[in-house]
């Protein structure tokens, strides 16, 4: 059963290189995509038909769903289950993150 809530893991990849994190995902059979968002941008509430994993690489971002709100910095990981409505706000310096369809 898929969790109806965001799953946040503070510092899960702290101190690991982008390449090392991508390699971990490849070993699990997942392809990752490096995404950069401009400063002070945001995404309106939306859902995805698949589960996604996001790992903050540079900058900062906030991901929210209902009463859940997580401020992410490099090394933090969040899993967004399929069908969970959420928003994202990117920091004053923008944000670069790995985007993984799980």
C-alpha cells in the first residue's frame, strides 16, 4: 500500500557527491534527472501518477502537502507517493535537485 503522506529523510545523503547519489539510484534500477529551478520560483499544487524521490543537491527548497511542510537543504531526501497533492517553493538562490521516478 502506498503511503498517503510525504516521507522526509533529513540529511539522508549528507556529504555524498551527486555522482555517488546517482550511482545509488542506478544500482536500485532507477534513472535520475538533475533539475535546476530559478530563485524564488514555485510550483502550484499538483499530483503525479507515479511515486517520485527528490534529493536536494544545491540551494534550498520547501515541499508541502496538507499539514506537512519540509524545508530541504543539500543532502535531504523526500519521497512523494503517487496521487499525493503537494507544492514546492524554491529558495532565494534557486535549487538543484535529483528527480527520480520510483
